[in-house]
């Protein structure tokens, strides 16, 4: 158990550092988890356009029209995965361009030389590829999951509308593997008092 003197000392030490207080310091510390842009904790890193991310988000939201927090979270996962794939494309291009620019001598087969050097030391291209593949897998899983969740929601809404006596919002499926059978009985004549208007 801590003594009163230790508690007082702990409180005094806690008052000495409460993190950055300036706007600039807070902005810098908000990027502490950023590592090479590949495993960024933030969606936007320096050099990326927030408007481009907003546009991507709007496009996915308009396409999927999420309802509720689960569907919204899946759309966010899809957007993040797509954004990381784009980021990986830019990182790969920048990495190759910088390595080719730093080469000395002949650049006839510069791209091949850079890939060969990278595979011997660091294997950065393989790491970028794996990160892109993970993001692509996340994208596919989130799209598949969202599609299933929305189909379940539409079925539940349709059942609720049917039980309430309303017309279902989704049309029934047309089956082509079991075509309708011809009617064996003759079609009845319309009543004589039914007048057709043209």
C-alpha cells in the first residue's frame, strides 16, 4: 500500500507532463503510431488527399446505402481496405522510382536490378505486396459479409411487410429451371357485361 508521501509525489509527478499542450505538439503526437504509411493508424497520412477519401466513402455509401451500425461499419471496412490498396500502389511506385533514381551507372535494366537488390536486402516489395493482398482480402470479406447482411435485412423487411398485409418490397424470384405448365382446362370467356375500352 502506498504511503501518503508516495501518493503526493505521484500526483506531483503526474502534473509535470500531461502530454502536448500546443496545437502543433498535439498534431505531431497524433501521428506517433504512423509507420512508413503501410500500417498507418490514421486513414490519412501526409501526401494523401482527404477529399479523395471523402469521395471514395461517398461512392461506397451511395452504392451500398447502409442501414444501421453493422452495415455502416462494414462500409467503413470496405473503404479502409480500398484506401490501403491505393496507398500500397503509391508506396510501391515511389519505392521503385526512388531506388531507380539512386542507381549509379547503366539503367537499361534498372527495374530488374532494383527488384533483385530488394529481394537480397529488406524485401520491401514483398512486404508491400503482402499488405496489399491483406487489404484486398479484407475488402472481399467485408463486401461479401455486407451483401449477406443486407440480403437478410431485405428478407426480414419483406416478411414483416407480408405479415402486416403490405405488398413485399422485393419482387419474387423468377425460376427458369421449373417453367410453368400449360393449363389443361379451357380459359373462361369474360362476362358479357364487361366492356373493353380502347
